[in-house]
C-alpha cells in the first residue's frame, strides 16, 4: 500500500525556520545558492515556491552543510560558555553532545535535513512558503 504524500512544506518564509537558516548562513559566511534563490523568489512574488524533486537533493546538501557548520560553531561556543576544560577532544565532545541535542537551532536544522531526506525517498517536491 502506497503511503500518502508527505506534507510538501519546508521553510516558511518569515518564520523562525527562515531566520535560523538565513542568520546562520550569513554568520558563518556560507554560500548557499539555492537557499538564496528560494528566499529571493518568495519575496519577489510572496507566493509559494515549489522545489522540484530534482533540486531537493541540492537543498538537502546545502542544509546539511549548514547543520554541520552550526553544530561545530555551537560546540565551540558551548565549550567556552560552559567553561569545559577537558583537554581530550573525545571527552569534550561527550560533554557537549547533550547540550547540542537540546539546542533549538541544531534540532530544527536536523529536522529540515530529515524533511529533505524523506522527500528524496518519496521522490516528492517541497515548497518554500509563507505563513
């Protein structure tokens, strides 16, 4: 039995999701051409922008790159903020892991990557849409 199609919504323009993606992209100086294109297209028309199934993989790769960079930055920030003094990298990683698991931006970026993964598995398009 075929599953019903997934909800084709990804990042709502003007929402917390978009702010997370755009803020971190700019803060980390990442080049994310598809994200830039989606933001630009949405704000030119204020209409839903459909991400063709052939481009979902590109979006997923951009979001995955962003997620990894955010996790690295947040780990460094948390080590400083929490004054983690462990010299061993594995110990530091073990101490920071639960803090990253609770970080709202990291959680949402992981979810956005998972949405893309599901769309890829289902061969389904996604939509960048407003509230």
